[in-house]
């Protein structure tokens, strides 16, 4: 790896990371000139190194005529880069050195991560960085990965969790990004006359996969200076432009939609009630965590608690409460009650 000490000078440093007095690891918070936010963690005693890169864009930014595009991009990104063109090379390197890797697409974020034997962090980071600086999006894999995504969609049709989520979405405001179909299918990702899905994928990547939309965390046993050098040499070429996802988002539920009762007949044997309360965004109160307090009070299982009363009636077996959905625009508070047969009919 070439040293680029000259590139280290313009890095911006953010506020000092506050760590526990018992935490002996070293931390560094910085930003590259292209806008990439980075947190470095040096742990001289760790056996495992780990990396996570979060892109602040997800299924909520799918084009209206390309449901599942963000998820499809997550799949296609892993299939070769300019430096490592062979599909599966990254996964093989991680596996050979005692690690694991994965990724997920949510409403507002797509996250890529891995862990590996601490001695092999640099090689893994070198392969990982290429997904964001020089991916190939090889056309020969489009059909295969489209089928993989479709299989993921069809396999979920008989999963109660996926079915319940789909029913809940029916109540959402149709203009809200959460109301969309996030997984993707052969139909939504199909090539159309004059509109190949790979071209739409490349357009989405160029719009949103830019440094200002990304946050990188690297943990290794090397000292902070070495970790910083490794990051700068590999991520300085990330484009600094692009587009930030966002814009005005309507409320989760449309006007006059609430109160609402929905009923789902499950495939597996299960009985529970889920009570959802839409709320403003909780981000501004992250230090105070009011929903955590509320969840603790309602989730209490001792004498006089809500659960104890329901159990005394023979209606419930368990209860949990806490934050449900949460993003920059809104949140929900949810109470889930595992019901007995008598409780279901009460």
C-alpha cells in the first residue's frame, strides 16, 4: 500500500468521542475532504477486526417505477470491482480468514459490514473499499441477482412477519415512502423497452452512493495513525457530489385513517395484539430517551403491572413495549401482547 501522508493534512476532526473510563480502546472521529465521515477504533488486544459502512439511502428512495432498486443494488455491489473483478473473491477472502460478511437494506439506510481475523484487516478493507469506489455491476450477473431477489420476495410470502408487515403498509399514506414494495421482484426489476434495469441501477448509485451520504467505522488492532492511513488511501476517491435523499414526507397514516383495527390470519399458530401509536421523530430527544422510559414502565411484569392484570384475567402470556419505527421524520411507540386463546376472543 502506498503511503499518502500528504493527504492526511486536510482531514477535519469532529467532536471528541466520549468513551467509558473502563474502555481502554483508542478512538478517532474524522471527516475526509470528500465528506466521508469516519470513526476509527484501535484495540491492541482484539482478535477480530470489523468494518461497517452505512449509506444514508434505502428503499424509501426507490423510484416509483423501480420498487426494490435499492435492495437490488445491495446485491449487485458485491459482484466484482476493478481491482478484484472475480465475483465472490471478497467473500472467499473473508471466509478463509475466519470472518463473516453481510449487508442489509432498510427504509432509509443500506449497511455493509464484515468481521475478520485481526491480522487480515488491510486485505479485507482493500477489497471492501472497491465496492464503493470502483464496482463493476457486471451485466452478466443482472439476471442471476434479479432471480435471487425475486426468490427472497417469494420465500417471504409464507412468513407471518412479512405478511403482517404488508398488511400494516396498507394503512399507510400511499404517498409515504414506507408504503412501497421494498424487496423487488422479476416484474419490478425487469428490463423494459428502452429502460434496462442496470442503467437505472447505475443512475441510483451515482445519485446516492457518494461520500457525504456515507459513514465508515473501522476497528482493528493497529494504532490510529495506521488505520487512518489505510482509510485515506482507499476512500479518498469516493465522489464528493451526489444527491442527499430526503424531501418533505407526509405523515405515516393518512388523514382520518385512525383509529384503525386490522386483523391477520396467520399461517403458523400464533396469537398476539400489536398496538401502534404514531409520534413525532425522537431524534431530538436521544439523550433523554423518553420512549425507553415509557417502554420500561409499560413492560414491567411485577405486581400491579399491565401484564400482571392481563395474566390474572387469563388473557396474556407476555408483553413488550418500546420504539417501533423510527427515522428523521417520525417514530412509533408499540405495545406487543402475546395472547392466550381466551385473550384473543376477549
